[in-house]
C-alpha cells in the first residue's frame, strides 16, 4: 500500500489528494480509500458513489482495522474471473467483502454520517456483487494510470559507494510511515476513549438494573437475571478490549519513538553531510546549497515529536522512558538546526569588510515576541575543540569583531529564517604561541555563532551554537597565497568528523592530484581536466624526480613539499607556482585551454620526445616551469647541421597578455605554422585574432604592437651560440608605412606609457636582431628615476627610433 501511495503522490491531478491538515499542510497523502475511487465512481452509479463517499468521510475509522488492510487485500485479489455473476462462490465472497467493509459503519456518530451510512448499507446489501465488479473496474483503471505515469517518473539512482547511505537523509516514505504510526496511535486513543464511554454507560445500566433487581427481590420477584448477566459480560468484554488496545497503544508509542530516532539520526547526518559538502566546495567539489528539503524534514520531525509527546502525556499512566527520549530528541533537533548558510571568506584580512549568513531551519516554529539576536565571535583552534560539549562558551576573547550581532529574520517569500552579518570586520587578532617553523598563515580560527531561542510548544528556551569553517587571518595581501594553501590543504584532506581542525601531515599523491585537478577546473571555470601527462609532470615537479617515469600514486606528499619548501633552483614553492598558472589561465587563457589548444604541464624530456619527429614550425603551448604564471611556446626549428632542435620562446605573463593577446602573438610569429600534432595554426587560432581599430578623426596615425623573435628575415635558419637559452621576444611598433623595433610601448590615446622606462632586453647569443641604438646615446641627459620622464623626453626617445612625418601630431 505504501508503495502505491508514493506512486499516487506523483499524479495528484488525476488521482486527487488528501491533506493532513494540522500535520503537514498541503502535503498529498493517501489514506485507506483513495479519492480517485470516489472521483471515478461518481461517473458509475449512485450506489458505488455513495459508498465511497462514506469511505472518504470515515477514513480515520477504517484505518483502525490496520494500516492499509482493506486496500492491500483488494489489490491482491484477481477480479478478472468475476465477469460471470452466476458463480455461487462469487456471491458468497462478495457478501463477505460487503460485511467486512460495512462493519466500521457503526462508528458513525453525526446525524448526517449516520444517514449516509444507513443508505450505503442498504444499497450495498441489495447488490453486493455489483459493488465488487465496480471495485474491479476501478482497480483496472488505477493500474492503467500507474503504468502510464511510471514512464514519466525519473529513475532513482542509488548513492555512490563512496557516499554513506545514511547521509541522504530521511526519505518521504520514512516520514509517511512515521505519520501512519502516529495516526494509528491517535486512533487507538480514540477507541479507548469510546470504549471507556461505552463502559461507563454499561456500568450505569448495570447499577440501575441491579437496584431494580434488589427491589424486586424484596418483593419476592425473580426477573431480569439474564439481562444482568449480559451486562456483566459486556462490561468484562469492554474492559478486556480496553486493556488490549491500551497495550497496543504503548507498543505503537515505543515503535513510533524508535522510528523518530532513526529518521532524526539520518536527518542530522544529512545536515552534517551538507556542511561537509559546503566545506569541500572550496576546492571545486560539486555542492547543492539548497536547504529547503532539510528544513521541511526538520519541521516535520518537530511536528511528529510534538504529537508523540502529547500522546505520551494523554496515556493513562506516565511513561518516563518515552518522555525522556522524546525530550532528548527535541533538544538535539533544535540545536542541530542552526547552519552557516553563507560561509565567511576563508582568508580574512584585518580591517577588511566581509559578510556571512546563518540560517535556522526551524525558523517558522520560533516563538513570536522577543526577537532572536545572534552574536558572533572569533575563536582559536583550541577553543573550537573545547566546544565539543554543549553549553561550553569560549572564555578568552582572541579577536575584536566589529558589527558582530544580527537579528534572526523570517523571509516569507523564500520561507527561510536567516541572520545576515553585514560589514563585519576583524579589528585586531591575538596570535597563539607558534611551534617550530609554523607561520602565521598556518594558524586557523573560526567564527562562533550563538543565541538563545524559544520554540512554539516548548516550555523552556534552548541555547544553540555553531561554528564556521576554518579561516586564516592575515594582515597583509602578500600573505594571501600562503594562507590559501592552508585552506586548500584543510578542505581537501580533513575528515568529516574530525577534531577541529586536525589534518594529516602527509597524503598520497593520488589524493593531492585529485585536489589540484578539481581546484584548477573550478577556478578556471572549465570542463577540461588535467590529463595524465599534466598530472605526471606535476608529480615530477613536487617530488623533484624529473627522470622517473614510474607511478607516483601512492607516494606521500608532505605539507612542507606543497607549500613551505621552495622548489629546487626556484625562489617559489610548488603551490605558489601552481596558483600562478591558475590565475593566468583564469584571466587570459580560459578559452584556449577549454578548446584544447594548450598542452599545459609538460617536462623538457617529454617535450623533446613528442616533438622530435615533427616538421619544422610545429609548436605547442606549455606552462612555464621557471616563472610564476607564465606560458611559453615550444617549437621545432632547424639546427645548424641541417637537423632539428627544440626552441622555447620567453614566457608570456599576465602583464604581457594584457598588452597583446596570446592569439595575436602566435599570429605575429610566422615561422611557427602548425599546432601539435599537425593542425594549421590559422585554422585553430583564427577566432582569437584581433584587428587593430582604425583611427577615427583623432589626428593620430595608427600604431600597432607586434611580437618579434629575433629578426624575422633570419627565422628560416636561426643561428645560436653554444649556450642554449630561451629566445626573448620583443615588440615592434608600426606608424603608417614606417616600421622599426622599439623597446617601449607606443604612445597614443589608446595606450598608456609605463611609469618606469626599462632598457631593451638584451638578445640572446646566436639570435640575430636589428641593430639597436646605443643605450648611452639614447638615455643621455635623461633622468630615469620613476615618474621623472616628461612628455618632451618621451618624444625625444620616439624620434630616435621612428622617422616622423613632417606634420604635427
């Protein structure tokens, strides 16, 4: 029956729905007699319509026969053989069914219901077989509707093996079963009450008849003994029935409380899983921030708890065990319903504004009257550990928070109750004593939220508290990168039920690799992940093993290798270098990466291996391993002896790409023709080429910037010295038909001159370039300190490189 009920909820337009009223307003729920029967039978005959009308108005009484007993029995019968009304056995079974279904009619009390019951009994008794045949037709129609509806229901996918099944929270079916248990408990109470009324009536009659018999006995009369015996038997039977139902009620209460404990345990596990997923979202894991389902479950379980506490109180004898269990469940639910909906930034700079939002999932049940004020304070890692026991409050204030209070407000449109801390800031922070080489960017704090709240229907207020995810407090922007490394390590490698905020010191490379890939994809905003070649080079990089081509999966990476120790021969750590690549790709190379035009992370050995047999002019794009946030072009060039060699052009950084895009730089270099493996560059990069805008009556001549690698006329057979180094690109500035190389950016209304003039990068040995002016002559008489160059001096420099037209500009 329950499965059918769940199916029927999906087609309430066709099958109708019952509302449980004060239980769960607006929630479709199927009771014993489906309203679809009534709606369908209205089109059949008067008798069946009246019968199902009676069933609908007496549904609570029918449930007392046992949850779904009648419908289950009906659904299990095969009515296909009932087409012939002449079989004697069918008449017998139809009358049995009629008697069974009409027995609850005795519970009707109101005059209208009693009249409807009498009419229904009369019509069903006259044509019991017709009733059964009508039920058969309705069930056939019901099955047909279910078969057509099932095709529209999306399949249910089981949770992945990595996911704890308990974390999915209570299902709708679990809550429905719990509601059925409570309804049955209420029916038992009503039956006990009705039996008690009948018992009182029988006892009153017994006492009255007994007085009459005593008077008759005095007069020598001996009448009414049989009636007295009948009343005595009725009283004993009512007392026995009351005891049976009372025992059943106690058992149902115990079962219902156990079911409530199970449902609430799964709900709290789901809330914890939601917090964990929110924490993991920092490194790019998928996260659904929708709290509405959990809010609904919280409200439903709170309602069930209230109903059960009421039923326990209405029991004939108090049941302290159930009262204690329900009280503990209520306290746990109220205190577990506070969540940080919008976490604060996990790297917070002092004196900087930030915001955070706290949501209470039982907000609609908060007692009206005094507003609920939440207070926030910052706590250390040690203080967070001491909050394990409820009611403990941090004694020492380790930081000064500004704008650290907010009122819990209900939003009727979103049906959420939240407290938003706007313009919060940390004025000052007190550091703990650090151990060893630990830096300030490794110290973790948290925001601690607390308040006292009263719930409608509860006698006492409850103190609730919650802490945010770990945060790192910095005082200067230069600490941001190292602080972010602390957060990444904490998010990626902490356990769900850890002691705050413990993380392992070493983790397997396969976990680190998954974290780097997830962080890269989420920050860049791309669906293209790091492939096996990229991951292998990253392993070689962090372990400093460029010559090992083995499996790094189970090798352990330490926190120091990730963020504290500088890479061999470099002035930066692994995380600083990797984060620089993320920033460069996110701001300037997202489309190139997503289109598969950037090879990415690749070592020199692998680079020579894949390019050694390619024709001259074949190139690929790789991230520089010698600079933070650089991308370079590696290409196949002819060597002096007629062979081939691999050249690497000086990396382009974020600043370079802001001046000229990567696509235009590739277009400028004519001797690179095909992207690895063999794609013509103009075909794949054409959409990234840009055209210089023509001057529009400004009086200025058009100026363009172009990338040069050595001298273009020598690009067919470049010569190099014995010291192999990367080529150094520089720019050419075109004015009209005159072109000359320049170490400076063009001066025009569209371009901004740099604040400090830098000399021309010296060409690498073996790379031919155009003759450059003598720097001593070029800069003679100029004050080269920052900000000292005047427009006249800049004009003098430009005239040194460009032969200007005779007209003024």
